[in-house]
């Protein structure tokens, strides 16, 4: 679901900047949700509007009545009548992302330029923003906008009136409309000369709320929807993360089908999520085939510029042998393996079985190693992170030296046995080795079902799936995703 707020909140946002009076004099718009320093250095400055439509005119070197320049010496100054900077040709300078506790100190804004900084705030919080011009000729302005706002529209569509700092600092309170990233723009009313400034952020309300920089998208594996009857695929995860403040979206793909089909569906939904969240990028968190779909949407569909991180949980990056067995791509008990998988995904009709077998092929060792991986290289702009679970049967569970702490669910015990004999340690459907991709961060005490809190939130007593996803989201935030 989208975490954008209701129309009532949008209306409330119009008055969300509260004046904190810090200058000796206030401009005409100081009562309209912003605080402004004294602008005695630029008489007549209008604090309530955006930057002037045209920058100040250039001051040039004057000459005498005879046209002489006095051997190049300045005898006076006049204005040329030409704008110092074309208002349509401002240079937008992308600056840094500012994490929690990071401020801007002694920053120089070049002439004819505008700075854009990025911050991330959680919903239901408010932040004090303080702009201080420390050097320069005219007032500086700052405002907050959604990060996807076109540069030409920022000052007209900003989330609040601008702060204006002349000789005195300007402070305001920003009431956050949704969790995630925002853009903070800074520019000068006298752009023909550089200016120096400080920009500071202090939380005032809702300081215990949390967020990631970019919205998290949960991408399910086999049989998964956002909800199957009373059951959610990532059991309780969406509600848990949103209750803390994290922005979450849930993809709804075919319950089983080829990666080609599912990744195409995912691409369409990512476009919708980006618009709904007013975001530039997303973090994809995929379980099982959902992780493979996430890799495909980046590599095959070209979403590397719109995805910050791909996190995979028990995804068969090198395929899973049991699907090769079921499809006759490997020698062995085809009928038993195919029956096991079809029963697991709940495929009954002929069409369901056809779609399921397409999904099985997409996750086979043959397809993943020979076709998918060579055709879907990692995108250097995207961070790849992986986790997996490890389980064992009763015999392995009781062997002290095996270091296995999870007993496999009977629903996938056949899968565990087949994989353990043929390929080694696994979670009942995917081997530990196959699940490792990019920055591998270790094993969970969980089988393939426990990893998403199934069934109905009952997992091994040593594994709290909600705590796992909470910490995963916090790690993404700490790493600026």
C-alpha cells in the first residue's frame, strides 16, 4: 500500500512550517509558515515568494564622459541592464545525502547555481530546519521538495514556503508528509556572486520513528500474494515495518510462472510504486524466486537507475537441483520430485501446472547457470545483498557437530533430503551455496518457510522473523539505501 497521506494531511502541510522568529525584522511572509532573517542588505526583498523571476543585473565598470577608462581604472559603477544569470540556465549542483546527525557547515554556493541536498525523514515526525548565510551579498533561500520534483518546478511545488536568511538565520519546522527521501534546495536572491551558508536539521517530534532512504518493496516467491485468504506471504512484516515508520510496498506477481513473465509484472508495479511514493529509487527485497525476479528487473528491464539495493533471501542464484530433477534435466526420480513441487505450490489445473513448470525451469540449475546469470550481470549502481536459511532433519538436528538449530518443516522434508544428498546444506528448497550472491551476510536459523514467518507466524523458537526484517531495514537505512 502507498504510504502517502490523506488529503487532510496534505492540507495541514500547507501550514506545517511554524515561525520560530530569530531575526530582528521579519519579511511580509513571516507569518505564512517561515522565519526570515533581516534583509537590510537587499531592500524590498519579498520573503514569501520563490526566487525572483530574473536575477539582479550585472554591475560593470563605469567609464568617463569621453569613453576613456582612465587607463583601466574604475571611476564608477553602472549596471549593464543585462541579467547576471539567465533564470532558465541556473546550474543545479547535486550535493550529498545527509544522514542522521549530519549538517552542512561552511558550504559555498557558486554564482548562478542552486544546491540540492538529500535527507530522509520518517512520517509522523517534525524537523527544525535552520539556514544561515555566513557570507555573501544577498539573502539565501532554502525549501524542501519531493526528490522526483523536476528542477524547474521545485520552487512552485515545494512542500513549504522557503526559509530566507539574510543577515540573520532562518528557522522553520517541517512536518513530514511521508517516510523516505526529500530534496532540500538552496539558492541565492543575488546569484551573480557566491555565498557561504550552514544548513542544520534537528528532530523535534516523532524522533523515535524510523525510515529507509528509499521505499522497501517486498517481492514474493512461489504461491505468494500480498494476502492469500487470511495469510500474508511475508507474515506480519509489512505491518511491523510500517508501524515503525518504514515505507513499504508489496508486489503482487503470478503465484508461479517464468522469471520472464514475473519480472515484467514487477517492472510495471515498480513504476507505480515510484509515483505513489514520490521516490527516485526503491529497495527490492525478494524471497526465493522473488529475488531472481528482482535481479531480472534490474538487468533485463533496465531498472538499475531506479533501484538502490537488491536483497535476496534464499533465492536460487545458481538454481535448485530439485527442479532439474522434477523436469527430467537431471537423472533420478522425476515423478516424485515433480509431484512434491506441484503439491507444494498448490498447482492443480492444467494451466496451473503449465505455469508452475515454467517457474520450475526458471529456477533450475541448467537455466540459472547457463542462461540467466550470463544474461543478467549485476549492475554496478545497485547493491546486492543475500541471506539464506539452513535446516536439517531429525537425525541431523541431534548431531552436535552438525551445528544445525532448525528442524525442517514436514511440508518440505522431501526437498531437504533430496538436496542434502545431492548438493549439501539447504533450507528445504535452496542450498546455502546457491543462495549466496553479492554481499552474503549469513544464515538464518530457518527453513524456506520460516524465512517469511510461515506458517502463520510460527517459526523456530530461535528465529524471530520480525526481528530479522526490522534489523534488515535498519541496515538498509544505515547504508543509505
